[in-house]
C-alpha cells in the first residue's frame, strides 16, 4: 500500500513540475517582444507591408487600370507605396489594353502617379512594344511619360529616342529627341 501511495505522490509531483514548466514557457513567450521579427520585413520608415497585391483604379464604374505586384511597402504620411515585380494593365475603351511590366516602382496616391523603374515594357494588342528604364503614368491626365531612352518595336519598324510623351486619351505618341527609325521590308513606300 505504501508503494502505491509513493508512486501516486511521485506521479503527481511530476505532473505538477511539467505544468509549472509549461506555464513558465508560455508566459516567457507572451512577454517576448515580437517587433524584432517584424522589423526585418518592414522598413523603418514604412507603415504597412503587403505581399501579392492587386489594386484596380475605377472611374464611373469602369476599370481604368490595375496593378499586380509581388510586394508593396506603404508610407501613410507620404502616401507613397514602393512596389516590386509589377504587372500593370491600362484599360482602353476600344479594348486595346496596354500591358506593362517592370521590376519595381512607386505609387503616389496623393498625386495619382505611378512611376515604373527597371526593365519597363509596354505591349499593346497589336504586338507593338515600348521599352525603357523609367516610365511615369499620370492617372489624373491619362499620360505616359519618360525622360529616359525609349525603344519602340513592331513587326514593321523600330524607333529609338530620348523622352516620351503619350497622351492615351488623344492617342498622340511623341518621342522628344534623338529619334532614329528603321522600317522593315515594305513598311514604308516613298514616291
């Protein structure tokens, strides 16, 4: 009987020891400051970090443009989001949507500007492409602009120049300086 009683006391003591150890571990983890882990992911000057974002701008119930990106870091004071690995679509009323990609960029909510940086490529439904290193989309005026070198490529021609001004509403495309053009077989017939 004493053996049985001693085993019971020993088992109760062991359970009490495990319960105390579990409480110490839980309380220790609750008191630990978890901001160390968050600071590794979010920059010091940002308020919000997101992964796999999809943003669509609408006007009068119609889609104007959308952005998909792998990540975004947002600064609420400056109202600017820094975005990475961007896929953007500018929706045109005639159905000739423009698909844009770039490695990184900034989205200025206050001024309606999207600045795309690094390997910027625009493609339209006709297979024409525009390549540059930096491009600004002005949402308020529906303009694409760049001060950098620009290359326009299609099956019929290739244009290069410095600076770009593309009014999407009017359909007016201008290269600003140092323009060179080459036309492929039969694309241009001179009198």
